[in-house]
C-alpha cells in the first residue's frame, strides 16, 4: 500500500522559512516523479512543485526563486524548502505520486503565514 506522510508545517511570519518533508513507502520511490500541491481555504488544490526520477524540477511561477524541491532516494523522502514566505502561501500542503495512473496523497501539513 502506498503511504505518504508529510511533516514540517507550522505558523511562520511573513519572510520566514519552513522545510516540508514527505516520507514515502509502498513503492520503488526512486523511479517516480514526486509532486507538492497546496490547497487554501475555499480554493482548489494547485500544483506547487515537481521533481522527476532524474531530479529535474518544475515550479509554479508564484514560488519560483523562493521554494526548492529536492529528494533523497536513500531515505525515500521528498522535501520542499520554502523561503521568504508570504501570506498567500497559507494552505494545506500535500505530497503526491501517480502509480499506474492512480494518484496517492498524504494527509497534508498546514502552513500558516501570518504576523
């Protein structure tokens, strides 16, 4: 069974930083692209960043230069380093992987950016 567990969220002031982690199990982690999404209250879930099996990356425009996605295949973990956080980054952040056309999601971790 695919299992994804996010951690690292919390309350931070504007301009602050957080590092999110997603620990994966139940599949051969190194062979798959991993993606971070976020969902703010009353809003649709949006793709934030993606890292492929060969470590190429993609970011939504609003986080370019501020967020960095990375992975450690030895630890089956994908990270999202978030710097210079803004109130509009407030959301529940979710880890995602697609296996055989089926999406699996973690439970989410809350990020709140507020003074």
